[in-house]
């Protein structure tokens, strides 16, 4: 699967044996990684279909990718909340310490 990028960022790609022309603002390396991931997900889903349907495998692949994306987003938001909480605690301690220093200076 080769990606041939042009200056206007049009890419000729192949996904599950289907040739497509994609327009993207991303570079060829990134587009290639996306195509590889989609092809891999379709390849994994194909044996799960009853009649080796590319359409069904593509839908299953989309569901798997969406599930991974949503779980990752949930995890990242949880981590972000923890970081924000730690930052708020540090700021509160800093402000308390600063106020204490002000009281000592007078």
C-alpha cells in the first residue's frame, strides 16, 4: 500500500482493496499511519463476518476505532481532571504560603 502525495495534499490510497483519492491537510507519513490502522482493523474484523463482507468488516472496524477513541478520550479527561486538581491544590498552598509571608513582613 503506497501513498502517493501531491503538493496539494491529495493522496491516492487503498483501503481493503478499494482505491480512494483522499484530500488531507496532514503529511504523507500521518495519512499512511491512518490508512494502515484502518486496514488493520478491517483485516481483524473480516474473519468475524459471516460471508467475508468488506462492508460489514468496515463497519465493525469503525465501531472498534470509535470505541478505542472514546475510551481514550474518557481516560485522558480523567487524567486531565487529576492534573487540574493537583494544580489547584498547589496554587492554594502557594497562595496560603504567600499570604503567611505577607503577614510576617508587616
